[in-house]
C-alpha cells in the first residue's frame, strides 16, 4: 500500500485540474450570473462582478500558494 502511494510515476493531473476549478469556477459562475442579471438590476450585477473579482484575487493567493 505504501509503495502504491509513493510510486515515482504517479499522475497528479486531476489534482491540478481540481485546484484550477476551485480557483476559477465560482468566479466564472458569478460573472455569468452577473451578465444575466445586468439588464434587470445594474446594482446587483455590479455586486456580483465585485464578488467574482474578490474571489479570484483571494483564490489566486490561497490556491496559488498551494501550487507553488
């Protein structure tokens, strides 16, 4: 079991994709919702865009430090 976990040819591509999805997924979703709400309520759309930007900044700091 230990040899399986410490194998030199482990493929961790899925972990990188998961971290990237956590970094950018919710921000993209918030931006899409913001564009959908933009015609009805500009104030709500602006709040969603700000939340998306703040989420990207924070996630790049946290997840970026984990990837380094």
